[in-house]
């Protein structure tokens, strides 16, 4: 018995106002059950458990397509050479008949060089494919993917000027020889490169020919 008739043990609740596990009622008269400490454990989604999700693959901006091999690329060059060369041979013959063989050869060589470079630069920068590459399922890409720029395409196809000038009087043999040397260097570097990038691709900043 305590003084004043007051019992401190009556009506007094533990710290927090509600004992764990004891029911209480809200304003609507509905019974709510307190949650016992430690009764519920955090649930983890099985897909988020350690080791179940693969690491994100880094994106370096490169196309994973398989690089174009040497033989298909050579075949495409031959097809494109015929597409440009046959009409220009006819044009050169006509000019030679009109202006004479010397002027016809000079003008024909210049026009052939311009037509060859223009053909490759225009189609590579607008479509990514010449007709020869389209037939053999190849395409040209810039160093970071996408279409090459005009400067890049001009650089990688500049050696065609040497081959086209082979018909130039007196100096034609020298131009033709340099064209053959350039073609051999390009072919060797394509074949030895793991990414099939030739010397002309390297000079153009890293252009690529890929399949697909």
C-alpha cells in the first residue's frame, strides 16, 4: 500500500505507449496488432541476390559486326572498278577520237581519276556502300561508327588517283606502278590486321569495312 492510495503500477504503460505484441484500437474501433520486434525479416527479391544478375556490358561505341575479310573486299573493288572503268574507257575513246590520242589520254585519265574518287566518296558518305560492297554485303563505317566523313572517304580512296592516272602519257607507267604498290600495301595490312583495317583505313583515322 502506498501513500495517498496511488498505485504507480496501475494504468502505467511501458516506454513507447504500447507493449510489443499487445493489441490496441484505433479511432474506428478496429483492432490493430502491434508488430513484435524482430517478427518480420526483410525479404529480398531472388533476382537481386548476389551473383544472379550479370554485370552491365560497357558500351565503347563500336559496332560488334564482323570485320570484312580481304577476299570479299577485293571482289567489291573489282566490281566497282568495272562499274567506273568501263564507262570511262568509252568516254576516253570518244575524247581521243575528237581531240587526238595525246589530249584524249590526258583528259581521259584526269576524268577517270575524278570519277573513281567521286564514285567512292559519294556512295560511302551517303549510303555506306558502293554497289560492289552492297552486292557482297559489306559496308564502310567511320572510326566511331556511322557513315564516314567526306575527308575520311577521300583519304581512304585517294590511291585510286594513282591507278586512274596510269593512262597518262609518259608518266602513266610510274603512276600505275605506284598504284600497284599502294594496292599491295593495303592488301597486306588488311590481311595482317585483327580488325581487317588496311593502311588506307589507318590514314583515314580508323575507318572500317564490316559485314552486314
